[in-house]
């Protein structure tokens, strides 16, 4: 188990649970939905399998994460957040915004989930106020802004108002302002389907990190 700070303060007790290295990033990687162990490794390339296994055991022991076996035909195991673990979502989103002022490490990269969480945390819910679908390679993510806040979850959207189709590299380039949306659309590497207002909302989502057109 994690070493305890031995302090009754809620901050210290929270860090007793999620303060070990990689623990909170595992939570980040599970915010959009369940993942297999190898998918977690792919999203956290700087962590060894042994470290991720240890953190998962600790998080499961503290009822933040649970392991679940999928039924047939998949017959694989996935990790997912518990209800208590999911309550960390606003904490992770706020940390993501707070950390934008910290220096970027050299050769820093973004996992797909970390980029999507950053977009979720910075987009304007007054603009992205419908239901949309992101198809990024083999990943499908629902963007739901119908409840006054923007939420992202893995899975297909029910009657989306607009659909974005692209690959992970193009999404990264566009969202980080390294490539204009219009140029990516002209090349066919990014496609936006839907009515004009809904496409405008998805465009605003893509621009929320940088404001780049």
C-alpha cells in the first residue's frame, strides 16, 4: 500500500490514495471509459508495466478503480473508475488547466485521452451545447454538451448533430494549432459532417486550446 502522510487533513488523505507517481494519470486515462491494461500502457508510455500494475492494485484496493471481465465475445478484462473514482473528474480537469502555465518538458507528448480531456476542460459549454461524435482512427467518442457542461465518453452518440472523422495525428496537429482546420479538411484528413451551427460548435471545440482557426 501507499505510504501515508499520517495527517487527518483531507488533502493529505487524498494524496494517500492518489499521490503516488502515475496514479492520477491512470485516473485521467480512464475518464473517457474502461480500458484494457495494454491500452493504459499505450497512453502512458513513460511508465513500466510493473509500475502500472502496482498502481492499479493500489487504486483498486482504495476503491478508486475496479477490474471487470467483459463477457463474450470479447472475453477480456478492463479497468474502469468506480463511482468514487469518477468524482475525481473535475479535479483532473482543473489540474489540466492549472498546469498549462508550467514549463513543457522536452519531447513532451500527448496521449489521445489526455488531448481529449484537455479539450473537454477548455471548451465553452455555451457554444458546444449539443451532442456530437468524434471518430478518431478506431476510437469513437461522444461529446455531450446538453446538460450545461461538456462531457466526453467512449462510445457512439445517439443522433449526433455533427460528426468529426480524422486520425490521431491530424487531431493533435489541429487542436495544438500546428495545422489549420480548413487545410486539414481540404486534404481530406479531417471531415466534419452536420449542419452549419453544429459544425461551428465542433470547430470551436477543436480551437478551444489555442483559438487557432
